[in-house]
């Protein structure tokens, strides 16, 4: 019995290596274009999760080194330009108007304040500045001031990113025209678990927005949240959705649920930190060319776990004190951790 399990594990490891090697080599372009080579089944990704930890880390680190500088981490800063009062019902989010949290409904920030925050981010070493608004999606009158923010932040020499909710036809093109480099819109979780977390928009709505972003030639930033009570299969299911996109997202934020009192997901059983590291490793293996971002939840993470996440292939973080409305390690703490690990900022 033990032998069978061992044999299966070895076989799974070999299959995974073949699959990822094919991905890395890019040798069979027609297969890639047909979406054949870079298809991952949920079972294959579950098999990665089930590898002995050292084998999984070795595979993830090998793939990471083949595609990226292993000691370089991209740094983004996120600013909430419109906080609270959101009409959606995302079960993890303190900005949803329907949940009783300490987050207040605030108006859209003024341009000068946004630019001052962008300058501070740049001075702290960020290369990308992300602007987030708590909307179901932007109305045209909302979008116009944001377009101006994007133009001005871009003119400061920063890469620009926005997360504004669902986009309608034509809006992605306006964002592109303004100079937007990345648009963030997370899939959040696997399709089968999605309805347990959000009911006010569908999975397909999210895919449609991502399609509009891709068609407008804006880089896609899309990932999810781990630790919402989903199963390992569903964690793998989220990664399969992302990895099997015709072109996987350039940036894949993997968030650990930050539990906020007053939201429906407050009180969810905490995820084992090693399972989080395994998720990062599986994301790296299945999306070898994407930046995998260690996002929300870092504040509660011991630096040893963060180090394991970098070893597993995470190569992007959010820098700064706040992530939209929840805490994030202070920039100075991150600088110390980077120095300790010999990590350079991109
Ligand atoms: S995650 Fe975004 S869309 Fe969902 S409730 Fe929060 S602000 Fe609104």
C-alpha cells in the first residue's frame, strides 16, 4: 500500500515535470495556441499539492529560477481611492455597505491627494501604483476622474494599475488610452465555491471583465483568496481557472483571507500556513511566467512563512501600511525582511 502511494507520487511528479517543461520550452507553439499544452486539470494540480513538501518546493523553485531572477521581488503599492459603501456582497469584504464593519463610505479621493500618495510610494521604492475603488463597476462619471489619475501617475514614471470592479464595453479601451498598464479583477475562488462567497455577480461576469481587459491590451492581474473555507480541490480549481486561460494573467495575487469582524467570513477556520505556501508553489508551477503576488494576509504571516513563500516562487508584494482597508506590514519591516533574505526590489 505504502509502495503504491510512493509509486503514484513519483509518477505524478514525473507527469508534472513533463507538463511544466513543455510550458517552459515553448517548443510546440501550435499546441500552446490551441490551448493544449498549458492545460492543467484540477486533479493534476491537486497532485502537486499532495507532493512531499520538499519535492513541491524543489519543483517550484526550479521553475522559478528558469523564468525569473530568484532574488528579485516586484513591489507595488495599493491605495484605496474610493473606500466603502459598495453595493456588492463579497463575503470577505469590509467595504460592502450591507455588512456592519468599521469601514465608512467615503467619496472618491481628490487628484492631488492621490498624486501625493503615488509620490510617497515611488520614494519608498514601489514600481507600480495600484488604485482601488469599492464599486460594482465604474459609471462613466466615476471613470473620468480616475482616467485623469492614471494619466498623472503614469507621468510620474510609475506603472499604473486599477481595480474598479466590473467593466462595461468600451471602458477598458478608455483605461488603456489613459495609460493603464494593469487591471486587477480577481476570480476569488473556484467556480464551485464562488456562490458561497458572492451572489451579486457571477463567475462569468468576472471572466467577461477579464476578457475586456485582455482585448484592450492591458496586462491582466487576477488571482484569488485562500482560507475562505474552500477545500484543497477548490484551491486547485482556482489555479486551474487561471492557468488555463488562453493567456494566463501576467500578475497573480494570492491573498490569505484577512478576517474582518462584521463580514460573513469572520470566524472561518484558519488555514494552515503550510497549505498557503503549497498554494503559492502550485501557482508558480502552473503559471511559470506570471508574477505571483503575496498579497493580503501578509501582516498576520510570520516572516519564516513569508520566506517560504518567496522560496516557493512568490515574486511580488504589496508594500505600504494599508491594503485597501486592512493592515499590511510597514514598509520599514519589509525592507528589513528583504535585507535579511538578500532580496532586491524590481
Ligand atoms: S470586494 Fe470589491 S466588489 Fe466586493 S464588496 Fe468589496 S469593494 Fe465591493
